[in-house]
């Protein structure tokens, strides 16, 4: 497919009939100081990210995995949203229910900026759940850098020893079906109207997020990619605007 470059100076036309679905990735938080995944060669302390962000990794060494997430919790607490996050919050205020933000980021910066209609596709850094039982995931800002690992108090009542785990979608794990249904329902509604799909700051490597652009195109959406460099799936988009999302998103939705 042909991928023309759209002049950054030209904002996306938005009227009372326009529905906008935005997918964000790690690049949107880069200007807030949070490292991207593939930018750091996918390594944390020389471990491949898959080593500490997978169910196998947690079974092998839960203390290491908790340290990885605790460090990220500690750092994310110090970070603030950037103009890209705020541009999406402002757009949501203009469009209301005709807007949906799907983020692969777990850092919570979109919520910090004030976004409300949001699907956190890969989970949230500040949410914890039990690795064994079905208790509802809960907010948790605690850090577990060493010593005793957090255990599930509900399982303990029945004499079971279960570890708590970060509420993150690790490699090879299923995404929450209710999140996928919410995105599909939004797209179905958007399809009968002017439908705009924007992906920002994502390498287009990880599925099913990387496939959303294909669904959007099948439903007649006009598709835009805003990224610092070409993504793995750039050719699927109709427009590619190259550059930092913190500068481009505010201009695109002005
Ligand atoms: C800027 C910028 C600036 C920088 N401005 N831009 C179909 C085909 C092939 C494989 C699969 C498939 N379907 C499923 C799979 C398997 C797998 C997968 O996709 N693997 C691929 C790696 C090949 N998917 C899964 O396992 C998913 N589960 C699933 O599908 O279940 C069903 C199933 C199971 C098993 C088999 C088959 C099906 C779950 C995926 C969960 C991903 N989780 C992670 C880790 C979370 C850990 C954590 O956060 O702690 O989520 S992976 C990691 O990548 C993280 C991210 O959310 C995700 C996406 O990364 P993102 O956001 O794109 O970041 P980067 O770093 O890659 O890119 C940043 C971009 O920004 C770059 O392009 C920069 O240039 C740019 N940039 N600064 C604008 N200022």
C-alpha cells in the first residue's frame, strides 16, 4: 500500500460526525522520560524483557520479576504527562463518546493527564492481582525490591500460599476479552460515520494491537501513524507523520 506523508501543519478534520480511535505505545511516553521497549534493545539489566515479562519468568524467579516492576513503579511515579498525553485528553473532551483511547502503555500517564475513555490493553503498573485466584485486581503502589514477596490474603484464608503478581499482560498471555469487545463495539459504531484511526509511538510489532489498523481500514477508517521512525506495519497506514508525538499530536488535533 502507498503511504504518503501528510504535512504536519494540516490538522485532521474533525466534525460532529467524526469518531476517533487512538492507539498509543511506548513512544508517547518517551518524552516523559520513560524508556521505550525496543529502544533499550529490549533489555533490562541485560535480561531480555521476555525473561521478566512472561509467566515462565515469574514461575522461574518471582523476586526478579517483582524487582523489575517495582523499579518501574518507582520511576513512573516521578514522571509527568507530556503535551501528547494532554492533546488526547483535550480531544476526548471535544468528542465525548465518539472517542476511545487504547493504550499499550502500563505507566498510567494517560490517566494522570485526565483521559477517561481508555482501554489499558496490556494492564497497569499500579495494579496487582493474585497469580492463582480470581480476586478482582486492586490498586497497589507498593514496591517489593527484596525480602518477603507479597502473598494473596484471600488465598491464605483457605490455607493456600499464592503469590500476588503485577496486573500486566505478559508475552503469550491472553488480553482481557472485555477490552477487545469494547474496541470492537467502538469500531462498529464508528464504521457508519467518518472514522479516524491514529496510532502513535508504537513499533507495530506486538499483536493484537498492531493489527487494529487493519480492522480500522476494513471498516472504512482513515488511518494515521505518528512515530519517530517507520514502524513494522507503516505500509498499512494511509498517512505516516514522522516525528515526536509530543509535538505532533497537539498540532494534529488543534
Ligand atoms: C516515538 C517517540 C516519540 C520513540 N514520539 N514515537 C500475531 C503474529 C505474531 C505474533 C503474535 C500474533 N498474535 C499474538 C502473537 C504473540 C505475541 C506477539 O505479538 N509477539 C510479537 C513480539 C511477535 N502477542 C502476545 O503474546 C499477546 N497475547 C496474545 O496475543 O494472546 C493470544 C496468543 C497467545 C499466544 C500465542 C498467540 C496468541 C500479549 C502481548 C502482551 C505484550 N506485552 C508487552 C510486555 C508488557 C510488559 C510490561 O510492560 O512490563 O507490552 S510487550 C511490550 O511491547 C509491551 C508494549 O506494550 C508492547 C508494544 O511495544 P510498543 O509500545 O510498540 O513500544 P516499542 O518500544 O516497541 O516501540 C516504540 C516506538 O515509539 C518505536 O517505533 C519508536 O520509534 C517510537 N518512538 N520515541 C513518537 N517521542
